[in-house]
């Protein structure tokens, strides 16, 4: 599932330090059970959820991708006899509750769109997902996916998801604005901050940063921490470092200072307006997943002409280069109505012929390394990653137990409103991490 594409959104920002304990879990479980039948009927945007011969029902939370699923499904039909029938639920919270509950019943979808990493681990713990290990091995053998992605799609030695896409976190920038003020893509931290200073001086907001929609609040946190010390970032998301450690404090302090300098958009800025603001010359740079290129194109900006993209430079010279990466997955419930059709479709998903159509629709990179991005801006990013041997780091949203991430995102969103609260925000995140990691390691979710 993909934010920016209406995925991975958490509940609205509430109190600065929301409760994330057992009471919340029981409430969600109760709501899921009470609303299951009604939501399964309603989530298909008015379409019946009954099986259709020759098609597999694909539950997802982003109707804007329906056209891409249908185009890719037409290729799948020729390859394996099954196309995709997308059924969308616009409410991500409702969608997640329905999937988590329905995989235990005979009302499960044929294929569900989900997140990799801990959200997938949590769903796999329920026992309702099919083991796709054999399919995975065959896909790796064909060269259609990198074995390096296995950790993100497997739990306790079994694979439960096939990558839906693979994106990287980059800074999109308005090329004409950069040209107007004599700026270049930065390769050092000094150049990066120099660009921001020049843009601000000339009345252009340097950076988009928002907690509108809730989930984007983690983007700047993960980016700054990883560009300070990618090894610390890895330890932090795995529960082996503390949120109050020096690197995290330094990251939040930099972020605080960017706010103090007026380099950020307002916390409630609607990120969907980012591309239009770039086009209008009012916004210089936009930190987001590379999947945002489709929205930028829809705003009328041409890749390589009107916009470019770069990966944030490391804060300190000599730091190992890295990039935040993400991948959604297709998972198959054990009790899918058309289990054989679902497995057939998913097993062919990473076929280059399918991925060519899918990648072109997204204007993004593919999880199949043999399929080059048609968008020259995205292809340049991929070349940068390969040339500089950047370490791929799991995106924060999928990198730790879901309840820990959701609570910390709320804290980060409130920090964006009160950006002087560095220590108290990190203290709250640490306290939650201590509790949630203990719950996870004892078998909770």
C-alpha cells in the first residue's frame, strides 16, 4: 500500500501522545468484526464482490490505480488466463480493518494489496495468508526480482507477498526555478542548504513538508536520520537503538532549524498541491516517493524539462550513501474464492511484459530489475543508486511494528506544528518504542 496514492494513512492527528495500548487494539478488533459484512459489500465502489470467471478480485485502497491494474491485467490475461478486477476502498483505515478480519473468513478477496515489512509480518501472523515461497524462488530464478527484497516479504522463513512496485525517496525539484536562480542539483549538504537559502531569499518556499493526511509526517524524520547515519537508522527501526540517542536528536534539531528559517510549507499544506506549486514557481523541492512522478506529470510538468529529482546528500562528508526504498505487495489469502486464479495472476505479475505496462502507468521504477523506468528522471535516480552503491533502507512506515509506527507518526505530526519540542517528542517516541517492541516480541501486534 502506498501513501500519496491514498495508502498507509493512519488515523487523524489527535493528542500529542495518544494511547496505543491494548484498549485501542480491542476497539479496532471489535469494529472490524462489526463492520466486516457491510464494508465488504461497500468497498468495491459500487461493484459486486462476487467472483467473475477469468478474473481475480483485487482488493486495494487506491482507486486511482484502477486503470493501471486493468492495463496490466489485460497482459496477464494473455499470459495466464486471468485478468485483474480492482475493487477499491477509499478509506485506508476501513480497508485495513476489513483485510485483517476477512482473511480469516471465506469472504476473503482473491488478492489483497498490502504493505511489505511489518504490516505484512503482522498479517502473516494471523495465519490467513498463502505461503508463496515456491513462487518466489521461481521468480528470483528468472531474474524478475532481487533476492535482496526477500526479507521485506517473508516472515519466519516463508514468503507471503510478491512486490507490487519499488520506489525510492527523492527530492523532486522545479528545474526552471533552479535555472532562474543559478542553482544545480546538490551533491553535498552545503550545496543543499545553499539552494534553500537562495530560494527563500527570492520568495520561493524551499521545501514541502506536511502532516496533512497524517502519514507524510515521517518523511523528513526518516530522511534526516538516514542521511546522518544509515547504520543508526537500521538499528533504530529494528529496536536496537533509542529515539533519544544523539543521532535522532541531531536530525530533529536540523528539522527544527529548517522551520525556524522559514524553509518549510505550513504543516497542514495539502501535498496534492505540491506539483502545481512547483509548476507555478512557488515551491522549489518536494520530498516524496518516486511514485509522485505520475502526479507531477498530471500537473503538466515534463520529466527532465520542467522537473528533475535527486537523493538528499549526506549531512556529513564520508557517511555511507543510502536511499529510503519502499515496496507494496500482493498477498493471497488462504481462503480466497479463486485461489488458483489468484496464484496464477500473482506468479506472472513480475513478468517483464506485465511490468512494462505497469511501470509506464506509474511512471516509476519496477520491482523487476530488468525493466528500466521509461521516465528519464526516475531512470537517472536508479542509475545513481547503482553507481553509488547506495544501501537500500526500509521506509519508516513499514520498518517497525505497526502500532509503534502509527503512534510515532502522530508525535512527528505534532512536532511539525510545534517544531521546538525536540526532546519531548523523542522521549514520547522512545517510551512507545520500549512498550511496543516488548508487545511485538511476545507475539502481539
